[in-house]
C-alpha cells in the first residue's frame, strides 16, 4: 500500500512538473531575450536592473498574501490556476510592445502571476514530497521545470537566428502557455485534494515560526540579493559584444540545463546529508559573477554553469528546507513569507547591481561574493545551533 501511495505521489509531482515544463518554456523563453529586448526599445542598464528587480519585488511580495489566503481559504487549486493564467498569458502579449514601458509592464505582470500561483502550488507539492523525500521530490519537479527552461530559450534562439524577429518569438510562446494551462486543469481534476498525500495528519501549531526559520530566511535573502538576474547579464553580453544575439539564449539554456541536473543531484544528497548540501551549493555558485563580468566567451559560459548550480539549489533544496521547517497547516504561508523575503532582497540587489553596473563593475563582484559569503556563515550557524545537518533535524 505504501509503494502504491508513493507511486501516486510521484505521478502527481510529474504531472505538476509537466505544467512547469510548458510554463517555463513560455516565460523563461521570454526572459532569455527580455534584457536585450528592453535595450532595443531604448532602456538603459539601470532601467533593466530596476525592471527585473521590480518584477521580483512586487511578485515575491505578493506571495505573503497568496500564501496566507491559500491557507485561510483552502482554495489552493483555484488560486494556483488564476496565477498561472496571469503568469503565462502576459508573455505572448509582449509581441505587441513597441515601447520599453509597455514591455516592462508586461514583464512585471508575468511576475505577479507567478507570485499568485507559487505558494499554493509549492504547498501542494510539499504534501506529495512527504512520500518521496523532500529534496528528491522538489528536485524532480525542478528538473522537469528546467527542461522547459532549456527548450524555451532554444526555440527563441532558433526564431531569432532564422527570422531575426523578437515579436514572432514572443507570439510563438502562446502555444506552450495554453498547453500548461490545459495540463494544470487535468491535474486539478485527477488530484482535487493533494493534502491526502501527507504521511501523518496535519499538525496544528498556534505559535509562530521558529527562530531558525527567520535566520534561514535572512540567509537565503542575502543569496537572492547577490544573484545577478539574467536580463542584466544578457545586457552586459550584448554591450560588450561577447557573442551574437542568437547565442545569448543559448547561454541561458546552458544555465537552465545545469539547474535541472543540480536540482536532481543536490536534492537527492539533501535527503541524505541535510542542509550542509545547501551550503556546498552556495559556495560553488559564489564565484559566478567574476567569471560572467570579467571573463571571455568560455569563462563567461563557466560562470553561467555556476549560476545554474545556484538557481537549481534555490528552486529545490531551499524549498525542501522550508517544507521541513514549517508545519503543514502553515506551509503555504511559510512559503509565502520565505518567497517575499527572497524577492524583496532580490529587488534591492537587482537595483543596486544595476546601478553599480553603470558605475563600477568590480563593485558588483565585491557585493555579490561578499553577500553570499555572509549567507554561508549564517547557514553554518543555524546548522550547528539547531542540529540541522540532517533532514530529521529539520
């Protein structure tokens, strides 16, 4: 019976993984050319940084509201579906943008949609991962997610190579957007109550979140602030003529491929060794910035590999830690708070890094590496103080 239950949970994770695959084809395909598209429409480096950061700030900030409403109303599926619709349908509308202001508004709208659907979706996923191992379950979902993140930029790159039209690239992304919504509705019909996957009954907690949770939020927020968003990286590659425009989505696709592999490998290791695996991933990704901004073609590619390792950890292990720290009845709220802290610092970091880009690139390196180093210290501190070096301790 246990094996049957586990197999059903895996099927649910895979089904939501297919949704994420098509969704990532849509918005990651768009994000892979968003930086240079804004530049073509007349935006500066500072504007690109602000737009990227503002989308994350508004989007992640709204996750507190989305997470709270999901836990309060129990309408996890309804909120998830509404969020996906906004998230995905904003992308093909970019084909109609002729000014950077409209393009920026649509990019931010896409982030808002993602904010609405992510906490309730992750809460539903967390129920299923109770049967598969948190790290492996979230890692499997992230790997499937990143298959789409690879295919989307490659499709966009092919369109740019053969047609050289940004508008056509965005319009074509309507197809995976509609496929994602269709599969999501199918998942809703097949699995109306994902909380049934929980191994033990939900534990109701009257007290707030633990001290370790808040320290963890601060540590990961520092990692978010230090992580340069790809639109600014693409802006830099275009400005320095590091590679032709058609190659820029390929840089992103490589990073997404590494992201997928890292999510699976580090997710499995997390289930065995705990939060120390997260510390290792942050250390590995710490040095992407100097390679990306100071390296030539191949060193920049290596930098994107390290960048992909960091992204894979952020989308899998970091969420697995939250799922283990927070009781099931508060999990959507926990994801919302975690994501909001992450997004606010992502915004502040993006704005700062965007401004530093127009002033002094070496200071970007100092800030990025330094913030991640402090995050590592905090993670090691809570690991030692709270015995979090194993998944049981979480």
